[in-house]
């Protein structure tokens, strides 16, 4: 998998050990999972990878989770 060259910044999260990177574009955030090749588009207010999940901020103060298989868990 090649991450498209459309992002302003790509941040590797090595301390988490999850194999995710954070993608930055136009003030929004997404993620990419190395293990499964899952690309979460940069459309969220924030993302925070950990283990096999990414905690995302859908709208201000509304959070959900996406696992490395693409399954969504919203509160």
C-alpha cells in the first residue's frame, strides 16, 4: 500500500506499538494501519491510535472508535 501524496503531514506513532500513522490534511485528521492496509480518511477533528483501535473525534467532544479492520464503534 502506498499512502497518497495528498497529506500535509504524516506522523508515525512509534510509542503505541500499533502500526498506525496519523494523517493531517486541511486541519483534519485520519489514520493508516500498516497491519491491514486500512486507510481512515482525514475527515475527523482528531485521531488517537492505540493498539488495534483509533479513537476519533467525530465532531467537537463526540468520540468513536475504528478498529484495524474498519469496524466503527460510535457512542
